C-alpha cells in the first residue's frame, strides 16, 4: 500500500509540474503581444525624442558668463 501511495504521489506531482505551463500556442501569442507592446513603446519614445531633438547647426554660440556683481557695501 505504501508503494502505491508513493507511486500515485510521484505521478500526481509530475502531472502537476508538466500541466502548469501554458500551451505552446499561448506562449507564442504571449511573445507576439510582448513584441508588439515593446515596439509600440519604442515608437512612442523615438517620437518624443524627435520632438526635442536639437539641431547643432542652429544652436547659437554660448555667451560668456557675466562677471558676478559686487554687492558688498564698503
């Protein structure tokens, strides 16, 4: 009887471990959805970066810093 319970426990455990994974079709669908979402996020980020892109040819030369004002009273 002890061996029967042991065999059933091992069989049940093996079935639980193998049946808990999603089906192959579900995994493929999940990967496709993840890639689509990743591509969508990349397009949004690229679009935002394009909006704030600074053209180096149109940037005016930096002005020299002004001397600090002497505000100490004498």
